[in-house]
C-alpha cells in the first residue's frame, strides 16, 4: 500500500501549501485505516475527504489545481526516456500528429490523442479492458474503466465531487508539459465517475 501512502502525503502537502499547516492533515483524517478498507470503504473515505477539502479550500479552481497536482506521474512509473523520445520528435518536426503516431505505436503506455481546436484531447483506455468488454451494466463498465483504487467503487454508487477527476487529468498534463516544454491548462471533458462511458481530458495550449 506504499502507493496510497505516497499519494496521501503528496495530497496533504499540496493542501498545506494553499491552506496552511495542518489543513492537509485535517482533510486526510482517517487515512491510516485505508490499507484495511474494502474498495467501497475507500471510496466513501475519498468522498468525505473531498468534502473536507471543500471546507478548507472553498475556491473551486484551487481545488482542481490541487487534485491535478496529486496525480500519478508518468516519469515516476516509466522513467523519462519514453517522453524524451516524444519530445525530440516534436522538437525536430513541430508536428503533433507525428508525436501522436509515435504514441499510438506504444499502446502499453499511451492511447492516440487528437487535436480539437487549440487543445490536445486524451481519451483514457479502460483499466481492465477484458472486464470492460464483458461488462453487462453501466456500473460494471465504470468499475472496469476507473483506475483510481481510492475511487473505483464510487463510480457504481455515488460519485466524488467534481474536482476529483482532475487527478486523472494531471497524468496527461504532466506528459504534455514534458513533451512541449511549457505549462498547459488541463480540463476534464467527461468522466465515468459522473456517468460518461469514458474519461476525456483537454490540454489547452
């Protein structure tokens, strides 16, 4: 459960940066018990944590920024080398489609993004493609789709507060800021957590 411990510590640190010492610990109340919880109990804990986050940080934009910053990080899981190759393609060509083509050739790490206006659109692949294909109900499909072990069970019951899925979008934000070497604004377009059939994120350039 080291992954969850690291996630909680990161989340608390970001909250403290915005709301002062002790605010993160207040939002994280009860996190010590996460390891022994069922998926449903972890989702319930996450919902309550999001409500506490709203109490300590009323500003929605700030909460979204915190959740995006809490995300998993591509380079921590796969190292920098895959993204360095994509960055080099972009440096040489200035062509996002060439980068997209390279990503499409590595399905273990990427889906193929696309451009819409001035934004790069990423549509997340399901966490468990086999279970997703075999699912009979919307709840089963969403359970198979969602990656977050702190929220998966919530997609079949009551969803998290709106900013929660900025965490998933932060993964893509980090990828594209690395490749393009500039800050980007990320927007959640839709998510399974809130009733959609997939999760999509826009990186506005």
